[in-house]
C-alpha cells in the first residue's frame, strides 16, 4: 500500500477488511503505519488467514521491542527505507532544483503539501 495518512485512511485496513482478503494473501505497507490496525494484523497473521506481511512502516516508530510483529515468521520488517531507491537522491535533487527555479521566478512550487487534502 502507498497511501497518505489522513482521517479517512487511519486504520483503513482493520479486522473487517483483513478478514475479506483472500486466504493466504500477503499485505505490504510502505506508506504510513497507522493505515493498518496492527493488532488486527497480528491476529490475522497468527490465525493463518494471511500468508504474510511486509512492513516498512509501523503505528509507532521505531517498532517497539515488545511488538508481537518481531516474533512472526511470516512477516518481513524493514526500517522505513522503502522510499530509498537507486534513483531517490537523483530525483530529490531534480525536484529541489526545479522548485528553486520556480521559487526564484515567483512561480508555484511543484509537489506541495495540500492541507485541505491532508498530504
């Protein structure tokens, strides 16, 4: 999943939605941790309803040492690095340079946060 965290997406993936997933399905979250209800996810994984999960983000970061996610064999945990790809720094520099030019020319900036949308 790659979703912004907004009031509409907070715990979007809850016990009800997890129960509707195909048995044996895998869920991956590389956006915001609070999009998945972690307690419901742990329950679904322990019950064998899901095949597994790949999580790069968590409801609380860093993931607490006592989180049950650490002990599940069908979960891959990464330290919030999914956005760092081989082209990350090149793309970030290009966006910065473009926005610097826009700023100096008094033009609207690209890729701005929209408080009305929440992202």
